[in-house]
C-alpha cells in the first residue's frame, strides 16, 4: 500500500512512518516525500534511510521558490502557486498512492488538490478520501494553528488536554472528519516546549499504525464498494 508524504520541517514523525514500513511493522510503505522547503530536515532523513536500507524513496522539492507564481497571480500567506499545484498533482496522480499524509506541511492545500485527494461535500465516509493531516492539538479548539503555537494556545486557554488528531484534509483548515485522536494530559509544569516534545513523541509512537489502519480500511472499503457496484450491474 504505497503512501506519499508532504512535509516542510524536520520530519521525525515521517521518518518513524518510513522506518515502520521498511522494517515490516506495518503494511504500507512510503514511496514519495514532497517538501515545500528545500532545506527541510526530512529530505536529509530520507537520504539517510535510503542509504541504510537500500530503499528508493523518491523526494521532490515543490515550493514557492522552485515553483513561483506567474505574473498577476495573487497568493495569500501559505497559499500554493498554480505551478506548485500542477507539480504536486502530477506526482500524486502518477503514483497510485493509497494515502497521502500531510506531516508538518506548512502550506495551504489548494482546493483543486483537496477535490482530487481530500474531503468533498458529497462524501459520506472518510475512506472515500485519501489525504490525511496530522494536527498537533485538540480540535476544533486549535484549528488553524500549527507547530508550537498550538501548545501555547492549549496552555494559555487552560484547555487541560493536549494530543494530536489525524483528520481528512478539507478545504477549510482542520475541518475534515477526524479519523483518530490520541490525548495526553497537560501537566502543571508544562511549557509550550515540553508539551510540544511530548506531542511529537506521541505522534512518532502512534502515527505509523494509524496511517496503516486507515490505508487498510480504505482498501477494504473501496473493494467492497466495487463489489457492490459489480453485483448491481449484473
């Protein structure tokens, strides 16, 4: 079950997912990593993994610098340019990926990509989509925030609970159906930094199995739906 990853940062959770697949701990394997940042740590991590395991995980850098907007194209902060969208769509459509996972991807996924791979209004089951996001905080309280800003908000608002959520990507930030949620209590001694480190540990521990479970569930759902359609056509 091939998986694609979109990332912008260090990629520690992405590396955990990659290694789990290569070591046979889960049934899906990452075949492609797309980064919006040419200096992202995830790119170096993939190279080291390929060298160690003899694997051939492809990488691509697709961001504002490599794929700039054309003259007259108006973009907001974090928006993808039309060139970015076209390049990402080409790679994802050509790979037959069971799941596409956003893991610290600091770009707003364009509506056209969401329509192809994420949540649509007419969907009734999360398995109809194939694009997931890993969000490092409770939802809907921390929707639209990212990184350590999530943990600052959790502490400032006294939410009392932290964790991470895996949800289907929708057009509006962090609004797609929640697939999995793992919680951890907020400690009286927590700072944004200590809480964020605990969340990242939680992600590395759980995300590989979560992605694998979603990929497996989606494969079974699509197979059952195809069988129903075939029976209905008989």
